[in-house]
C-alpha cells in the first residue's frame, strides 16, 4: 500500500506523508521555462508528455510522498464543450454557456476529450520516481465547477453570483450533469492508475449554511460514496467553509483537507476522520524559524492522529524552492 493509503485505510499514525497543493507550478524555474514556451495553458494540460514532466518536477527535487497530476479543475467544462482560456494577470476566462448543449454530451465524447490526462496517468504510474508513492488524481467539486461555468471567470474578478442562482431549475439540472461527469472523470483516473482522489471545492466558502446543504453536501456526498465503491480514498477540500465538522458529518469523506482559517486543535479534537493540511501558505515566504515553529505545531497537534501534511491552500508562486526543501526535511525528520 502507498503512504496515503496506509494513513487513510489503516489509520497509520507513524507515517506523516507530505505533498503540497500546487507543488508543480510557478515557484519552480523548470516549470516557468516550459510555461514560457507553452503560452496556451489548456493545451499544456492536454500535452501528455509535458504534463507528465511537470508532474514529476517537484519529485526530482523534494522527497514528497505523492505526485499530483498536472492538470486543472477546468478541464471538466472543457470536456463538456465550453471554451476555457487562461489569460495572464486575469486567470480563467470561459466561453458562452448553453445548458442544452451540455445536456447532450455523451460519456464517450467527454472521455475522448480528456484522454491525454488518462494517458499521462498511465505512464506516470509506471515511472520509477513514483515507486511506493501515491499518484493523486483530482477533480473540482460540482459547486465550484458550476460557479466557473456560469460566472465564466474567477470570483476574484466578480463574485456576485446571486443573479444566476435565481434560475433554480437550471442550477439543479446542471449540478446533476456535473455530478455524473465528475464521477466519470474520477473513474477514468482511477482506472489509469490514480491511488487517491482529491475533490477541490475552492469556492464552497462563498455559500451560506442553507446553500451549502443544497449545492455542496448532497452532490458531494454521492460522489464520495461512488469513489468509496471504487476502493480508492477520497480527500475533500471545501475551502473557506465556517464549519468543517458539519461537512464531515454530512458528506463522510475518507479525509478532509483543512484551510488555514481552521483551528487545528479544534479540528484534531472534533473531526473523527483523517485530517490533511492547514499550514498557512504565506509561511513559505517568511523565515525558516517561523516556518519550522508552525510546522512543529501541526505535527505536535496531530502526533497521535492519522494526518497528511499539506498547506491550507496552494504553494504561493513567489516561494523560494529552498523553503520547500526545508519544509519537507522538517516533516521527514519528525518521523
Ligand atoms: O500541483 C498541483 O496542485 C496540480 C495541478 C493543479 C493546477 N490547478 C495547476 C495550475 C491543480 C490541483 C489545480 C486545481 C485548481 N485549478 C483549482 C483548485 C485549487 C485552488 O487553487 O483553489 C482551481 C480553483 C483552479 C482554477 C485555476 N487554475 C485558476 C483560478 C488558475 C489561475 C490562477 C492562478 O493561480 O494563476 C489556474 C491556473 C493554474 N492551474 C496554474 C497551475 C500550475 C498556473 C498557471 C500559470 O502558469 O499561469
């Protein structure tokens, strides 16, 4: 069994596996070089040779316990026929959305559209660098994907989503479709060699308690049950929600990734499944002393619990790779 599987399936408390969200990305000069030569980000995600290379870049430098496939959550709208572009200093920009077109998409066409991702996973699984390591597949959760499809840009640009929530029937039809295709995307990744699945609900924090129940808990719970039936662990990351305990009790994932607003002591006490993450990403931009102090705090709090080390969100693009090296060493020395 791989390290994360041991923590999740056997509740191992001696291993404290470490991987980081956005461990492959702009803080690495070798990523920036490939990115500069490949200005179309979506094309890069569908280049199975380069996406394999980018996935492996952090593992060549650091002793991480897992690789996460280099891809994006917005491959789902792309696979459903919506145009997706990334613009410099703006972020994602999606094309026009038509519910009837999306309702007509067939499973086989969706899978064909995303085939390079599955091919990439298949060859990664055979790579020696991944011996005894996890290969993490992922998807966006229905709410976050729905948000991007209808808002057509990041909420950092415009978060006034109440206008599209008014079309209630359409929202629930789209959520159902997304649930179906997210399950297909996950199944395809598991069949291609992913040993763990992470579900990113990056914009769950925009919703009220009542909206969370309707738009997040229900569809996510059904996806979690489905992934459990595939016998692969699923980690949920509903970023920014006020009450992780509620989410865990309703959705019952195998593990929960906490953000940096979540008090780790309370999480360790009240959450009865495996916890992942939590460390403030900005600590990577400060001193080694401060970083070590906080890392030791998390490791101390979760010493007697099954825990996966990670951040509360992605690695900041301006991180010095030396700080990642230091972080991994501190975590590994603790074991
Ligand atoms: O290393 C990894 O974590 C794996 C690869 C990965 C990427 N995106 C690559 C990427 C993963 C897991 C994601 C998930 C993702 N993508 C999320 C969920 C996690 C989160 O950050 O909340 C979201 C919301 C997206 C959508 C997305 N992709 C946005 C909003 C942006 C632009 C903002 C930004 O950071 O520039 C991206 C681009 C993106 N996805 C980059 C990378 C490495 C940066 C691309 C670049 O070089 O410009």
